[in-house]
């Protein structure tokens, strides 16, 4: 699976970070940093919850 961010939509609100800080971080410039865009299958549920928490629908999970 792969985490994909639409940087044109992302507002740096940090909902994803609060759900899965292991993978998502909003930096000091309010830019989203993805620590590992290819998380292991055992983290699918957590990553999917974080992706679905995005209020501006800037995140998708492929695969």
C-alpha cells in the first residue's frame, strides 16, 4: 500500500498526525511530512483511519 498526499488540497490541519504520528507529521511550516509512504500491511487499519480523518480529503491510500 502507498500513502498519497494531494499537496494542493492539504492545509496542514494535523488530523492524520493525531491518528498515526508514526507516519504523518505537520512541520513548523504547516507542511505535511510522510515518514514512510509505504507502511506495512499490519498498520493498514491505523493508516486508513488517519487517511479517512482528513477533512479536506487530501490523502488517499493506494493498494
